[in-house]
């Protein structure tokens, strides 16, 4: 009996990991993504949007920097802190992380809560590869 429970738990855990991997790698036309070039255009046009960094504090402060005016809510805290975004619920929220994986998970979570969230493809690595400006100013 105990062996069956362990095997079932392993199978369920594996299925959850596969599901998460599928969500994290979703660049299909139906998934709300934005490229760094598209985001740069919007920022140049001073679009009314919110930038949400879902990395850790150490990453925020680290060498990749973060986007000017961004808010920091680490992914591991987002399910408890998403209400901090209530005042901007009707605005487009561009979510980013280091490479785009955690931000996809965060985008799904926020969209399930009714927010207009969109994932920045490639994260800060892509932003910096294109030589885009970043900052170390803090807005939390």
C-alpha cells in the first residue's frame, strides 16, 4: 500500500513538472508575449504600462540590473503579494525575469487573477544582449 502511494506521488510530481515545462516554454501565438524590441518601442512612446520584475532581490541588485521604474515582487512571493497590483489592474503589466521562464509562470498566475499581464521574452538577458539601458534605481 505504502509503495503504491509513493509511486503515485512520483507520477503526479513528474506530471506537474512536465506541465510547468510546457507553460514555461510557451511562445505560441496565443500566449501573451512581448519581445524586448517591442517593449522598447512602447517605452519610447511612453506607453502607460507597468513593469514587474519577478526575480529575487539579489538578482534585482545584481549585474543584469533591472528596468527603470520596475516594481519588484519575486515569483515565490507573487501568489501572496499580487494584491499590491490592484491599483494597476486595468493597465498592461509587462512581467520579466532573468531569461523569461519565471515571468511566464508569473504571467499565467496574474492572468488567472484577472490582470492584463504579458511576458517579456528572454528577460533581462535578452534586454542586455541588445544593449538596452537598465538601472539600479529601486522602486518596490
